[in-house]
């Protein structure tokens, strides 16, 4: 029965689907963009790329008078692949900036390569606690948040609502652990249970939902980005738990998952530093132009953070008039946040993580009869992450 | 106690769903000696068809039935156009060709339906929890999955063990040169078996669709589990696939349900929370490895060849 042995080997082929993209060279501002462009979470990478491209359109596709060249690389949501792509961008493409990174585990694997080569890395999403603390670097900036901040805001909101107990569920990787730790750090009630699921392969949450239901907790908190958020929410609603135990979320409901979650998401609150309806002028322009350029799509917070990343890079390149060898000057300029963010004004802490507001978002039916995310209230103002003390930079 | 009952049901439901996928795979692999990595793509197509037809007709049941027919036809067309040319070939050729088909189907879906995925909402009567024994509520849709999968298992048993077609299928699994020599139209039999396998994959995909999302590449993760099941159960054996699928479903679900609590008794809370999901996802592969060593022909091998 050699067939069986043989088959076991063949299985690995199925799990190894990867793509590559060509690159060119010229006298330009070179930006490497690492995100997920294949597999189920490719929609997130697409949204980031769309927003980054839109920002470049708004900048006339030039920074400091020089044309911009962006090299997009697919990390396939795998830390080892992300590291390889980062090495390629740094060593063979010799890019001036690296942007992107949805996943904390991918970013952590890639970080050393970028930092050792003194290439500026702008995280447009991932915010692992290590990055804010002991692994902080002069060459790393974030246009998103530190992972704990958003769930901390959710925990604060749950206190305001008078919630007494919670059951926590999240994926078993760097960001999942940060997220659950974040809620626990601010939530004053009792944490009845805490479950981690296999990431990203686990798709069925029946075992965890059953436990949550039987724990008699007053509420459930989850963190499930991308398609997993759709699956969790659907299963939560189908199990009839929605009527019994209210759900609180971080990064589980966004403009990409909402069309698939549909009414199951109605009335499920979350927290976010950016919501598409924030009333500042930059944001109105970003959202309107995005919807015009990419018909039928709406930008997400992933996109908003990528849009900000392009503008952050532009501010640095303009300050040195396109001479990207002046790294200290570029760093000093970026620390000033000398651009208008679509989330409204923010400052950088010593660790280059934004000090910013977090808003309560809710799912409602908008004027066009579509489900949309709406800013309801400001939960915390000028929130700084709780790891900045561990960062040796002053 | 109620918790255990519910978790057992969760495991049974997951296992039966895996059976639907593994049954088709084991039929095709065992009887036709053909490695079909694109089985997961048929699973995906079943889900996409169901989501599309359900949106057109406005009925979940009608959409599901149409999708079943569509996947059956797709399977037969696929066999006729591409796969039948590969039967005599080496396994490696088959793997490469069907791996190419995975890429083909993923990109075809991206072209036709776009990259964002689809939703397959359930009708209201399926989204309510049902009280099965006093004090235990279970989602109606998951009960439906259990019911449908058991019916399919029973149907397959009757077809394979009690009908003439089934006799030919079993004969084909045992010695296909011989039944060819006896004047049976083996080509037609293969097309039929492949279509049946495709329809079973499509059924698994469309049943799973409302629980998971309908998205590109949805068949790849679950296909690996299906391979594990046919290795454990014995290649070509429907009974083996059934037992192994329930086995794997139970181990996976119960591992996730109870391992963290067990580990917390010996390890610190944080370490246990992290180790438990990693360990429980390893359990089924450990089981497969042990079975490959101890009983390489699987737990319930098909008739000796």
C-alpha cells in the first residue's frame, strides 16, 4: 500500500500555492509593499493596494519631484514567505521604504531584515506588542495602532455598558494573544473563559461557541479578521446565541466582511481608530474618490491606514527633496506627522506608534439601504499603547 | 453533561461533513486509481453554484438542488474533457494535472464571481436552535447536515452493496482489468463514478457554505483533511471513509473542546491556552502517522487486490 505513503506526501502540494510578480529598476522613489494578494484574505491586500494607488494618484504619482515605483509582493499570509519577500525587496530591489503587513506574525518574521538594513518600514496594519515595546526601532513607523489598543477600547466600552462577565475567543497567533490581553487589561468584570483557535486553518467554531454558551458569561468578545470573522458571526447567529449573549468585537466586522455577514452583523459593536464616515475633509475625499475609482467597493480601515502610509512617506521624501539617503532627516520629519491623516490629527509616541482616538462603531442600514459602519461615539481620546515604556527610544 | 452531548454532536456533524467530501475522493481514488487534487475545487464549485442559484431562485433548497445537478454535470464534463486522458498515466502526472486544475478553478472563480466571495444565507426556519433533549438546544442547520449526511451514507451503502452498479463499482475496486475483460464498459463506469464523486464534493461544499464563507480556495484546507480520512479509513473503502471521518471529526472537535481544560490542570493558564489548539490540531495527523506505521492499509481496507 505505497499509495497511502505517497498520498501523504502529495498533500503538502495543495497547501503550497504561491505567486510572484516582476520588478523593474529606475531612478525613482522605490517602495516595496508586502501584503496578502492570494488566498482567502487577498481581498484585504487588494483593498490596501487600491488605497495606496489612490494616494499615489492624489500625489500625482510623484514624491519630492521624483516618480514613484511600487513593487507589490504577496506574503500568502505566511511568516516565512513574508520574510523572503522582505529580503528580496531589501537586498535585490534595494527599496527606500517597505510598507504593508496585515499580519503580526508576518511582520515579526520580517522585521529584522528591514531594520538591520536601515530600510524604513511602515506598518499599515500589524501592531504586535513587541513592535511597540522592546523591538521598537528608529526605522519603523506605524500608521495603524498597537494590537492591544483597539480591544482595550472595547473593554472600556463594555465597562461603560455595565457588562459583568465575558468569554474571550481569538485565533492562536501573535495578534490574537495581544487582542485578548488588551480586553483583559481594561475590562473590569470577570473573564469567565478564554479560548484560542488554530490560525488560520480552523473554520468551524462550534466547539468554542458551545463552551461560551454553557459558561453563562454575560457577553462574548472575539477578534477574527477577514473571512474568519464572517464564519464566526454566521455560526454565532445560527447557533441562536445572538439572542442570548451579546457579542463585542475588534477587527471582525469591516467593509469587506459586512457584505457577507449581512444582517448577522446588525447591532454588533466594535471599536476602530478610523470609520468611513469620520467627518474630516481628507477622509471625505478619500472615501468618495475610492468609491468612484473602484466601483462597487468601499474602503476599509486597512485601506485608510495604507493611504496614510503613502502620505507619511511623501512627507518624508518631500522634506529631503527626494534625497532618500538622508535617513535621519526623514525620520525626524515622519515623527512630526506632517500630513493630514484620514483619521484626523494624531501624534507619534516615542515608539512611533500613533497616539490617537478610538471610536465606537455600529452596523446600521445607510441611506442607500446597504449595511454600513457608523461612528457612534468616541470611547477614548488620545490613547497611547501600554508598551511604550518598554521601548528604549526616547 | 449537556456540554458533552453538544460537543459530541458538534464532532459528529463535522465528521459527517468530512465524510461527504472523503466519500467522493475515496471512490475516485480507490476505483479509478486516479489522484484528484481538484476534488476540493469541485467542493468550492458546489458552494459557488449554490450561492448563485439560491440568489436567483430566492430559495435555499431549490438553489442547493440545482447546484447539486450543476456539480454533477461539471464533474462529468471535467472527466470527459480532461481527466480521462490521464487514467493510464503515472500518479505524478495526475497530481500535476489536477494541481493545475486547482489553479484553473481558483482563477475561473475570480473571473466569474470576483475575489470577494459570496454569502449563502439560510432561510429563517433553519437559523433557529432546536431543543433535542430537555435543556440542550442545537442549531437546526447543523442537525440538517447530520440528517442529510446520514441519508447519503445510507444511500451509498445501499447503492454500493445492494445494486448491480454497486457490484461493478466494488468489482472495479478489486480488479479493474478483470471487469474490463468481462465486457463491462469501464469508461462509462468511470465517468459515472467520477460524476458521483463530484456531486458528493459539491454537496459537502454547499452544505458547508452557510456555516463558512463561499470563497476562493475554500476547498484546499479541507481537502487535506479528506486525504487524511481516506488514508486512515483505507483507500477505496466507503465504510472506512465513514468511520474515519467520524473519528477525525470527533477527535478534532473534542480535542478543541476539552484539551485546554485538561492542559490547564498541568500547565499554567497562558501556556495551556496556547498549547491546546496547537496540540489538538496535531492529534489527527498523529493518528494518521500511527496508522501508517501500524496498519498501512488503513483501518477498514477495501477488498484485497
